[in-house]
C-alpha cells in the first residue's frame, strides 16, 4: 500500500503526537501514584493520631463500663450459686434421702401402725369479717371518685370556654 507523501507526513506527525501524549500520560500516572502514596501515608498518620485515640476513648467511656458491670454481675451470680444455691440443693437432697431412710425403718413403720387414724378436724368458714367490709367501702369510695372525675370532665360548663367571636369583639372595642 503506497501512501502519498502528504499522508505519510500527516501519519508521522500523528505518530509523534500520539507518542508525546503517551509520555505525558505516563508522567501524569507517575505523579498520581506519588500523590496516592502520600495520601495513604497521611491517612495512616491521621488514623493513628486522631481516629484511634477517639475510638479508644469511646470504648473506655461507653463499652468498658458495660463490660465491667456485666463481669461483676456474672461474678455475683456465680458467688450466689456457689455460696447459697448449691448448699441449699445439697441440704434438700440430704433431707430427702434421710426421709427415705426413716420411712424404710421398721421401728417407724411399727409406730405408725400403732397410731389410730382420727377423724380430721374441719374448720367451718366464718362470715365476712371487718377486712371485707373495709375493702368494699374502699372500692365504693374509689368508684365514686372515678365517677366524679368523669362527670367533671364531660360536663358542659359554658363559663369555662370563651368563644373566638367574643375575643375578637373585645380586642376591637379596646382599639
């Protein structure tokens, strides 16, 4: 393919221009890389000097007290279980086992056999006492109080309300 001399000169100029553009782009990219490295370094410094102390301070101020309180609560629960609950459970188990031993004892069985079963004593229920009447009176007083409050809330009292027309008329007369 043969090109005219004019076209070859244009292509040569265009190639030089493209090479020049490419070299400028390489320089720009190198400068951008240098700036990106410097920005990364500055971000690290900023994070160490500003961000990390604030995060540490926030953690110490907000999170650590809650963690400490939770640990203290867990220690308190553990102490309660070890000092109060487990001995109580052990005592209850020991008592149940001793009751079982006593129930199996032949002497206890013989003694229970000798006791005659008596008719159980039934306590007759009494009528309402003073506490019942006091509670009923208190309930009546409370119901009357609630009814009075409702009546005061819903009653139509014309003296309590001032119509907007009267307020406007009063302000016009004063002027």
